[in-house]
C-alpha cells in the first residue's frame, strides 16, 4: 500500500522561505550553535575542540580517522586539531602495541576535567531554549522532530520518490 501523498503546506508560486520549517530549524540551530560557541569559550574550549573531546569521552571513536569521519573533516585538519589538543594537555596519542600503524587517542586528566563541563553547557542551552515549555510540549516537540527526521531520511534514501 503506497504511503499517502504529503499535505501541500507550501506553494511554490507563493513561497516565503522565512516561513518554512527548514528555515526556522536552520535559524534555531544557527542561534544555538552561536550560544554553544560562546559558552564553550567561557569554559576554555572552542567549537572545534569540545566535539572531539566529547567523542572520545563517549567512546564512539578512538582514533583520529574515526573522529574525522564523525565530524566530517579531512585527516589533515584532524591532525592539526589533535596537535592543538595535545599541546593544551587535553589529549594524548598512544601507539597501539598490536599494530604500530594505529594511534589510539586518550583523554588526559585535564581533558577529562574539560569534557566534564560539556554536557552541562549543552543541557543549559537546551533548557534555556525550551523555557516556558511544559513536559508534554517538550515530549510532543521531540516526537514531531522525530517524524521530520524520518521524512527527511526517506528523501535521502529515495523512498519519498516512490
């Protein structure tokens, strides 16, 4: 059974980009990213620095290549970033004993202390943006955003054209 055709909420002949969901989400993300940058700077981290530290902390990557893939940056930029993090004493490189070609990354004690502030900064920003929302509204918003994400994922996988 084919999925129902989407409701045409927008008309190309009278389209106002500022009223589109995509534009509103883009503006929200841009505003939130600026605030993340500002608040991370207050705890001594740049946008480029806190992200790889967080990836290491959560264990979703352990090498420069894995982090670069997750952050969608090239290996050269990742190497320079790791050099800066190493100079700040936040990260150390450890050559694998089983495969000398592999360099594992590990947070130092200073890196652990720095990254411990990250979830508090991010939670604070999210809570500030959600000021005035009830728990029900927050849950509904998350559900609706999930539906938007599902629809967007269908676009990129070609399912929306069927």
